[in-house]
């Protein structure tokens, strides 16, 4: 139980009133005083304010006016008291509550539209923590949110969808529209769902969101789905690429990068920025390449294979952009007649959607192809953890998904086990027959 009283505690003839909060806790009584802003005369407060039937109309008006000011204040203090942690209630707490009453903080107006929060994520990207432990989202992450913004605006049309409306049911409708009506790949759809979930969780600190948002499934870690076609350059393809006649220095330079890519298994940015002379280190009778991968911030040590060593000794390629390399790689592979018809998905420049169909393999080759070629060509020939140490994959499951393969090691183990069991049974059978003949 708590009570609030207003008292006159000054020796002056005119002074501020004092608010006294009385309450009990664990059998103990407490009283806390604090000055308020209302100023009255001692003579009025002690002799006139509490008169029930004052005949003086001036005095009556003052009573009403002052009570209209003081009663809301008393109610405000009591409301805050009952919602507070009683252990925190003291003179400082009471002064803070009175300050809140006299100087209320204007309520921040928060935009609840989903498009606002997508835009907010883009505008604050430079100050956000990233996956590497630094500050600032990568260009690719920002572009991903910008693409989501365009798609979302198209989906909502003339309506303005609020962030709290993005429920599990809403997400299912959005997912279906992306996949069936817009024709995006399952992988891309999952990424957009994941990005939008991140937006919802960002907004959660300021506005109401759908209570079942955590039930929305978004396999964020699955970068490659079962519909993905693993396209890579075989050793036979690489032989054609090495021997094809090229008619420009730019293509000769790009061929070096393509071969380096397929024999080091590195991503495009690492290929250009990390496969440099200063990162080649002598290790016994061999060379290795040591650096920290940009995307995952992981240190790797790559064996310098014969094809890589040959390029290193004859001169590493000069630096060019990934965009130019992607274009040159396709030209080189086309000239080398890498024309095997393979199923794959390419993004249409006009619509931005991925279209899947049979095309000559050279059309799919880019800086991403070398990493997959390295992994695919060596898979099954070398232990998987050894290949992963070069590519930088942390989990074997992720590595196998990257190659679109299942781990079937257990099949070989079972077959080997039963082959040994059969062999053992045959030996026992032969021993029994020999034993019977000797007894005769």
C-alpha cells in the first residue's frame, strides 16, 4: 500500500510544496520527500486550501485550480510506483519520476511499413556489424537487400504492408509468389525469405511484429539446393584450354587466372588479391601459398601444384577485375570448344530471373567455376578433409552440398564389412571339409 501527500515544509512565507510518498515493504514503513514545482503561500495552504465550504469565490477557484494540477501528479507518482521494482525506489527515483512528469519525452513516431524497414537496413548498412567481426555490410549483402526492396514493392503493389502483418501465413504466400509466379530459383527464394526475416527481427526493437515469425522456415545456410547443377571444368576441358590458340594478351592473361583458379580452388576475390608472389612460401622442397580468405576470414595453406608452379615461375598474371575475367573465361572456353550441352541456370538481364535450360558449358564458366572444378576433380581421389583444407569449407556436409553429392562412405564400409564376413565364412567352410577327410 502506498500513499501520496502534499505538504508545506518551508519556513518561508511562500515556497514550493513537497510531495511525500509513503509505502511499506517487508513490514517496514518508508517515507520519501521531493520538492514539486507548485508554489503556494504558507498561510493559504495551512488555513484555506483544505476548507470544504469556503465562502470566498476567489479561494474556491484557487482550490479547484490547484487540485486540478496536483491530483494528476499524485496519480502519476502512484502509477509509476506500482509498476517499479520496489528495491529501486528511493529519493533519486522519486526525483526522476517527477522530472518525467514535468518534462515528458515526446513519443517517437515509428514507421511500421515493411518497406521502411527494408530501406532502413540499406541506409544503416555501413554501421552494421558484419560476419567477419568488423563494421559495415559487404556490397553483395547491400545489393541483396536492394533486390529484396524491389521485389517487395512489386509484391505489395498499391497497398502498404505493415511489418506486423508479415506472419508465417503471409511468408508462405510470398514464397509461393516468388517461386511460382516470378520463376525465381528455390535457392534465391530461400535467400529472400531469410533476408526479410532479418528485417523483421531488426524492427522488433521498435515496433510490433508477427508473433509467429520464428516459425518461418528459411534455410539460410543452404546455399545450394538439390535443383542446382554442378558445372565444372574437367581435366580434359583444362587440357583443351591450355592448348587453344589465343589472339590477345588479355585472353592469355585471363587463361593464367583460369588455370590458377582450377588448381587452387579459390574464390574470385582471393584469386585476384591473394594469389600473388608475396604469398608463395618455400616449404621444404615445395612451395605453398598462405593467406587469409576474404569472405570467411580463414587462414589457408594451399599446395602449389605443378600447373600453378609453372605459371609462378613464368610470371603471374597482372590484375584485372572479376567482371572482365568472367567475360574472358567464357571467350576462352568457347574458343577451346567446351561445348558439352549441360543443364544450368542463367539470369536473364531484362527480367533478373534465372532461366534453366540446356546450354553449351562455356556459357556457365566464370570465376566461381575454378573453385568447384578443383573440388570436383579431386573428390574421391583425395580424402575429403584434405580438399576442404584448401577450399576453406568448415563442414563436410557443406562441402558435399557444394558439389551436390551425398556422403556415401557408409555404403562402402557396409559392403567391405559383408565382403569380409563372406570371405571368413568360406574359409571356415573349407577348413571343415579338410578336417572331415583327415578323419577318414
